[in-house]
């Protein structure tokens, strides 16, 4: 089976779904979609979100793509005596990111920043997990 890539249309679909869910939850966040090689495909900073959420959402998404892991999982592992994970290159181990998979293949990641850890994580995970290329 050939590997699918995350297309521009797919990235826009992820971004739009995440923004709609964030709006529904009353969140004002930045949302980022990257491809499997961590390149930015789609981005939005919602009205009234903090400026610093831009870079954080990007770092979260890149971490999820680089390590094929949710930021929440990395944060939990670090808190469970695996501190070395925090020293790995490019790691932003905080909740709010989730890899986007096509079967067993990583095709991208979603990063969300600006609300609580639980809300950022819920939106990123719900959208990335429910995506089908």
C-alpha cells in the first residue's frame, strides 16, 4: 500500500474542524497542522487569542510529528521518571498535540495552544484521531 501524504485540502479540513470545535467550546486558540516532516501546512490564530500561542502551537505540532506521540503522553512519561525525554531535540512535552495517522503511517500532526491543557489536548486529539485521508 502506498503511503498517503497529508494534502493541502486535508490540512485545511483538519484546521477547519479544529477551529469549529474550539469555537464550540468557547476557546480562543492558535491551531497548527504540519506534515510528517514538520512543515507547516495550515495555521490560524483565532480572534482574542494570546500572541504567544502561535509559536507554542507550532512547537506542539512539530513535537507530535517528530516523535509520533501526543504531547500529553510525553508530558506524562517525563513526570514518571523519564526526564531524559525533555532533553530530546525539538521536544515540547505539553498537552495539546496529536499525530495524524494513515493506518500505521504518520502523515502529519495537529497542535493547539491557548486554553487549558485538557481543552487543547481534547481538540487536537479529537480532530487528529477522527481524520481519514
